[in-house]
């Protein structure tokens, strides 16, 4: 699909989306968020798109809300951040987290505020060594939003999360990997992302979609629910043409040709 405010390039089933508001450290205004949501949702349903890489231009990945956006200006009598979250940020994070395709975050620089929530919504995260994660909300009298409280607390636990949110101490790239917040950190973070994307693009689409779904549900639901969901999912996949092709290829000692059926 055609985009105006972000860059989107599709090649060999890999859709690379670039945030390109580097003059404002990729802070996002309403129009950019809405276009990003539309692009991600379209990719989720597209048979042409096998995997998504989400990255950005410049020194920052995303610094959250563009405070120059007229919808959140501080000089207005009352700023309705509830509407901004409900109509823009929450749908954006969900467009990543609930996407039917694997979303790889190639994080080129700092991910701050709601930009952190976007990064953490990705299924895989590869960081540039100079990239870092930071909250920043308490500095301006707000609280973490767009799912950030959930993601960070699940990963860090209560005490470390409180320190991260209240003291606003950045988590550097190497530490993020050690803490399980990222998959890797390297100067070649983009190549790592591309290598993984190529690998995923050759895998069985239905299997990948359901694994992602089940992992997401495992974070949100009870053990019993997840076990029941696994059983239902495996029964569905066991009757798929892709599974039959996978078995056939295994016995014939060749690479399978999956069709998402």
C-alpha cells in the first residue's frame, strides 16, 4: 500500500517499515500513528507479507508522543490523553502485538515513552549497541501507558520496574539483552533482523501465526487456558496441508514448500 508519512518497502515477502521523522527523534503525531496502524493492519492480512521489520531513521527509534502535535499541546485548557491513547497509541501497539505476522524490531536508537511500548510489542528485538530503553513519564507528571506497565513488569519484576519507572534510569542495549528485553545487540542489528526475517518467511505461516498467538495468550491468561488453547491449536495444525508437506519433506530429506494452507 502507498504511504506518505512513513517508509514501507516490500521485498521477497519482507515488509520493512521505517519511521522517518528523525528531526523530532521519531516522535509521532496523530497522522503518522494512524498511517502506521493502517500499514500494519494491512500487512497482517496480506498474503504477500510474510514478516515485518519495524525500524527508524536517525539516532532514535521512537521517543513517543510528538508534544508539538496540536492534539496534546500543553497550553490548551485540558488535554484529553485518554482519547489519544484510545484512538492512537493503544491501537498502534496492538497492531504490532496482535499482528498475524512476526514483527521484528530493528531498534536503531533510543526507545522512550510510548516508543518503548512499540519496541516491546515486537516479537523479536535487535538493538544497536548505542540504543537504550527508558520510560521518562514521571519526569512530566504522567505514568507509563500503551501497555508499557504490563511489558516491563512481566520482564523485570516489581522492584526493578519501580526503579525503572520512577528513577528513569535507562537500560542500555547489552543490559536489555541480559534482562530478556531483547534478543541481541550488535552493530549489525539490521542484518540480524534481515537474516531472521528471511528464515521466518520460509516457515509455515499458519504455524508461525498460532505460535505467536499462543505465546501472547500465555502472558495474558491462566495455565489451564493456555493448555486448552495449545490442544486446540495443535489439532488444527495437524490437519493442515502445511503439516502434511512438512512431514513429506522430512522423509524425502528436502526443504518443505509451505503455502499457508
